[in-house]
C-alpha cells in the first residue's frame, strides 16, 4: 500500500505545474500583446511611408515641370507680359 506521502506527490506535481503555467502566462501574455502592438504600428508606419514616398515623387515631378524652361517662359509671357529681345508687343485695342 501507498502511504500518505506517496499519495500527495501527484497532487504536489500538478500544483507545481499549474503554478509554473500561471507564472509563464503572466509573463508571456503582456509581451505577446506588446509584440502584436509593435507589429501593428510597424505595418501602419510602413504604409504611411509608402504613401509619403508616392506623394514625394509626385511633388518632385510637379517641381521639375514648374521649373522647366518652357513653363518659366509661359509664365513670363502670360503673367508678367515679358517678351524676348527683338519681339514686338501686340496690345489688343477695344473698339467703341
């Protein structure tokens, strides 16, 4: 027959395993949540980076077009009334 000491051993082992399991959960769950949150933040930041990269490319293209010699000449002629050397200015006259 088993004495009382031998009967308590399985209970003690189960109790120790349960306590260790709870301790592991207490330490692992917050870290797992932190890792999940960081992965979500990383994905959001990468998405924002891609969006900003596309916007930057569009702005670079618009800036190159705005600084092109053709555009500068167009603005000088239409908005500032400038002409090239040797050209004559034609001013429309309204008839009454």
